[in-house]
């Protein structure tokens, strides 16, 4: 039971991060702490170092953060043995409509693709409304790629998983998105992962706007229902896939 994408170092968790981590340890085998800015990445490295064999950092640069990406690249280069992946990085056409700025996003994304290649690390891809362009940029990269919080169409999803080193990460959107449910139902069992994107995408917005890593269990139950298999099978396979993709060393069930 591993949440492969949670922003535990977002300010949303500042007041009770240790309590949240403690509950995660009660319910999960591990959490990959994703980052999308330099300050978040620094905090992720520090936090994960305090919880070895349970929290694992990935360092990246969100495509809407602008062009100050160099510090993140240096941070990754200086900590290759501590990070388990490069990302999240990629393209975002949902928020960015300016064609010139979209091209700038591609140039930055390419730098992180090359960095992941050099370090032989998996690439965690942000692709909101830019799924096709992201896929085209990595399809011949030779990298292990995780399409984080994938919300593209099922046709592209089928194309993505033809590459056995590409994985589709199913978020808690599966609890309220018909499109995500369709993708979750069809994605091969060996190529799916579970994530919350916490604190975002809460499935319980009426009672708590924050999402939490243990909510992957809710997603797993929905996927089990969609695939007509046991909940335990979904959780165990998601964990197995996460360990394989990120080469995790965990010491709990």
C-alpha cells in the first residue's frame, strides 16, 4: 500500500505534518513525497530523511512555475542517492494558453528528461491537458515514466501502456470522474499505480478539503469494483508496481 504521489511538504500540512505521517505509517507501507518547486524539494529531502524506509522524495519543477528551474536541477544532481525519481515535471496546457510559454515549458521539460536519463531515474510526468505532447516527448526516451494523475483519453492511455516501462497513476479522481474510471478499468494490472496528489483531489470535500495518502484505499476499492477483483489484490499489486518503478526499500507490509 503505497501512495506514489503526495505533496506532504505543502503548507496545507504545516500544522499537523507529524500527525499525518504517523497515521500514514499505521495504514500504509510507504509514501512518495512529490515536490514541484525548489523550496518544496528542500523540505521533502529533510522530511524524508527523518522517516527513512517510509517516505521517499521525488524532486521536480511544475510547468506553471516559470523558468527558474536551475536550482531544482542542481538539487537533484547533488542528491542522486536520496531521490527516487525526477518529477513532477512536464507540460500544463490547462493553465497556460500562451503558445510561446508552452514552448518554454517544452524546453524545460526536455532538460529534466535528459537529467532523468543521465541519472537513470524514473520520470514523474505532469501532463494536464497536454497528455499527447508529453507522451510524444518521452515515447522514445528509454525511461521508466509515470503519468501522474493521468486524465487524458482512453485511446492515449492504451497507446501509453504499449510501452512496458510506462505506468499510469490513478488518483482519487477515480471516485468522482467517469473518465478516470474508464482508464482505471482498462489499464493493465502490471502498469498502474495509486496516488492521492494530496492535499489536492479530496474525495470528501464536503467534510475535509484536504486529501490524505491513506485515501488510496478508497481508490483501490473503486478499482476493485470496476475490475471485479478483490480489494486486497489491487492494493498488493499497486504496492508491487511502486516498489518496482521507484526501486523502493521498505520494511513494512
